[in-house]
C-alpha cells in the first residue's frame, strides 16, 4: 500500500521543527539541516526508482523490503519501536562519526515516520483510504467516489511551533526511542481526534475549517520531529544538559499504552468483569466502573500503616494483563507498590505478578483488602516485554480494585 502522507506539508512540518532547534543542535547538523527539511524528510516516499533514497529507508531487520509500510502508517507498537530504534540509532552513530550527510538521511526517514504516524489521514487503523470510515460517516454526493485519504491530509497551512523548546528524549539512542515511542503513540491518538472535525469541514466545503482542524496534528508532528533532531544532535555530540541524568533515572510506566490495547485501543477481549466490567485505567480507580477516585493504598513503611494517595499508577481489576515493551539493558529493575485500593478494595483479594518475556520475576499475594500494600521490585536486565498481571486471590471478586502505584522502571 502506498501512503504518501502529508506530501508537501512534510516540508512545512520539518521546516518548523528545524527552526525550533537551539543553536548548539543547529551547529551539530550544520548545512545538512536545510537538506533534512527541503528533501530528506520525504525520502521514504521516493524509495521506488531512487536507490540512494531506498538505502536510507531500509532496515536490516527487513531484508529485501524496499517500501516499508511502517514508515508511513503506524504498525503495532513493537514494529514502531523497532523503526524508532533503528533510524534514531543510525542517525546518532553517523553524526557522531562525522558522516553528517548520512546522518541527515537517516534522520529524514525518522522524521518522515513520526510525521506520517501523527497525520490524521494515517490514524484510522486499517482504513487508510477511509472506505470503512465513509460507511460510518456517509459523505455528500460530491465526495461519494472520492478516496478521502488525500483530501483529509492535503492543505496549505502554516506550521508554527514557536515557543516549543525541543527536549532530550534519553541518554542513549535506545532510551530515547523508548520515550519517543510513547510520545508517538500520543501523537497518533491526537491525530485520531482530528479526523471527524476534518471530515465535517470537508463535507461542508469549509476550507478554513479543514485547515484549522489539520493544523494541530501537523504541529504535533513538528514537535516530535524537533525533539528527535535535537536528541540526535545532543547524543552524537555528547552534549547532555546538566541535571538530565536525574530526570532519566526512572521511567513511569503508568501513562504508557500496553500491547493488549491493539492499535492503541482496548478490545473487548481485554476487559475484566471483576470488580466491575471494564479495563485498566491510568491515574484513577473507578468506583462502580465509572466514577473516578484517586489511587490510594494502605502503606506500611515502618510506622503504623497509613493511607497514601498516589499521583501516578494504574487502577485495574483481576484477570488483567498489561504488557509494556521496554528497552533491554537500559533499566535495572521494575518497582511499584501493589495492593487493594484503600477504600474501594477492602473486600478484595488479589495476586500481583510481574513477568519478563513470559518468565515470572516477582509474585506477591494474595493481598487482602485489609492488608497493607506490598512493595514489588523485580530485576529486568535483558527483558524486552514486561508484563503486569493481576488475578483473583479468592472470594467473589467484587472488591478486587487492584492498584499498581508508582510503577517505575529504575536504572
Ligand atoms: Zn509517507
């Protein structure tokens, strides 16, 4: 499937990204920065008939594949992660070795993918041409036979991310790819939120409204591209801002989207029925399955157990599994508090288990609703998939408001 997202807008988006870079990052890229914006950012769209372009949009893990679909539409998370690791890593290595022209081409492929993934026209899973979407949202007669991909993404709009300060995404290419994967996922979700506004505007022939609906997605793409180009420059020149190490000592797993969320949405098969019909939710527990309650656990750290509220964590039920791709070798351990919600879970009983690539790394419980929460720490050295599993410890399950509080990867 050919999917030429954005087309000309790739250049506008990448130019906005390039202009946002701080002076030291611009200096690291030198003259190549202009070439990334003016040409390399469309490199994966030119792989047929341009052998040089094809070389820089190829992946060692996909030998013989000229047109890599995952550089244009978001594949499942593990494939996206592989794309980010591959092109970010190659760009960092080439730039560090002084092969700046090569680095710029690898980086062009990377920003192309980030921009395509966050493009609304590419954000509807398995419906790049909107043939199914049209069934849900029947078009007026003049759009009846028009494939909607191109109208959804085409437009001449200015991309402006002034004020955006590009962020370092990690202290190594692998760590940066891990954080970039989460950011890209959020970009895909943001793009999906633009699809209906764009179609409503298109159907109404309101060009200004189409552009207004497209622009936020393009700006998301530009911010992703800016952060990627900045990170490559920082890592290649070993220019790590003071204090950055502290910020990267741990990584919060709670906001990340687990692999069970196929195409970034929770399928019905992943729902649990205890303590209520639903699925895991970051940041809150759900009383009755709908009313949000702050995450709270009974914590015993030496004194008498006290209820502590957590700003980050996951409220879930039992028979729930969440699998997160993690970069092997970057983090030493996984740590969290695991227990029953201090007020909703007093009648519950839950077993908490952490698995790495299918192997049990830590298991606690059954934890009863009246017990203090347990501290979990598991060594995760070479693990690529970290799985958090909750199962019932007995009883009717209606009190099984399980909480993974402050779940972190720790270096
Ligand atoms: Zn593309």
